[in-house]
């Protein structure tokens, strides 16, 4: 069973689409915000992390591949 809890915070950073965030706030959001959020569009992004157990895979920190023929946009070295 899931229990609801209240958490107090100073700041909230949300990565969900604004339209979904405003919808989840419900009637507590001002009417003009609800109306503006209703007109917003968003896309979904899937983030897949792959670990490689090898040193010096690349000397680059972030590599972009903005090509239609490649299935990913960027690689990140961590």
C-alpha cells in the first residue's frame, strides 16, 4: 500500500513537462496558468546509460552526433 506524505521544501525543480506539472497541481494553479499549460506541447526523451568497464574510452567529455542516421544525439563521459 502506498502512503501519502507531505514534504516541505524551499525550492522544487521538476523535469516533467510543464503541462503535466500544472495538471498535477490541479485547481491550486491559477486559471491563466492552467489555460496556458493546456496549449503547451512536449516530446518524450529516453535516456539510456551504458557503462563501459575500460579506461580511456575517449578524451572527450561530451560528444554530439546530430545525424539522422545515428540513433543517439550525444555521448557523455563520466
